[in-house]
C-alpha cells in the first residue's frame, strides 16, 4: 500500500470553451476518479452544454465541437455529482489553479457554495519531486512513468486516468515524503479560488452602481486593451470577484452577446 492510508482523493480534469473562466469561458467536459488506499471507488464523466460557442483554439486542443455539445445537460443539471465527489476530499489536478478557477466560477454562476476540500497541484508536486524530465506536462510525465493511454490526451477521462498513474508512481517512489496530508500539502498544496463577491460596503463605487442596475441597460465608458476607450451599452447580469479583481458579466448590446468586463476598466457610467 503506497497511497496515504484512508485519505480519499478526487482526481479530476475539465475541458472548457477557452482559458478564461473569469471572462465567461465554461466547462464543457468533466471527469473524475475517487481513490482510497490506491483503489478507485467512484468515477464520473460527461459532456456539458456551456450555452456559448467553443473557442476554435479550444476545439483544436481537445477535439470537442459545438455539435457534440448540443442537447447535453447544463452544469447546474449534472454538476451535483461532481460537487459531492469533491466534498471533504483531497482534490488533485494537473495545473490545478485552472481547474479550481473553472469550478469556482461554475459554482458561482449556479448559486452553489463550493464544497469543503483540500487541493493538490500535481504539476507543483512533480516539480518538487522529479528531476531529469524535459518538462512537467501531463503527457510527458505519463509517458515517463509508463502509462498506457486509453484515449486521446486532452479529453477529460483520458487525462484523469493518466494523472492517476502519475500519482500512483509518486506515492510509490516517494513514500517517505508523501505519507501524510500535511507533507503532501507542503509540496503540492494550493488554495481554492474565491470567486465570491465581497460585501457591498467593500465594493468599489462603480461595482455598487452596476449591482444596483442589474437587468437595466446602462451606458459605460470602457477602456479595452484591444480596442481602446469606447462608450458601450450593457445590461449587467451579475458581479463576481477573481483574485481581488471585480468583474461584471453583462449583455453587450453592440456584440449582442454576454461578455465579462473588468470593473476597474470602466471610467464612467
């Protein structure tokens, strides 16, 4: 037995519409394995309708198309099983900050409080323990430890199964360094993402005005890095916080779609 005894791990991976959940990208596929004492005791996977188009770059990476997602359930319809799989366990993901950001923003959108869990980034863990490999990408590490792929890399369950093999290798090779949750967290632990909005009195004045105008069209002066300063008409939908930066999810009347705007780039309302 090489895995820390009686600890329960939830190894997971998400595929998404793009790289920026704080700007509206959504989960389109999830997969997880629940592992106790080195044995898989539960598993789950599925495609998710994001209610927005795939980014072409994301489709090129994971092979998931808009056609594949039509008719699939939304996150609020299928995410409950994932939520309970994570609850009170040790979440493990490769480059876990991305997965934690995605999960936090999905929970925020559907009005769920995040479950209690501790998080391990296997990328951080591998950098702490392994030497000699050309990089610490999931595929590189999986091939290095002799993993047999059951599907294409960059699909959720194939990546989760690869990560299970990597973690099994790490626990077998570094038992003396990974025999307790405290030791594991020191080498690979990260904090969960807080996407919750701060109390009203702690919000910026601009954010307070946007919150008061939820559902109502208003004009803003917005400084975009790509297109400069312009006047836009938006209808605020919700406000959120990511890494201490305020964002407003709003319907953009010019582009006729929902977009994320950084509140600190709004210079006038």
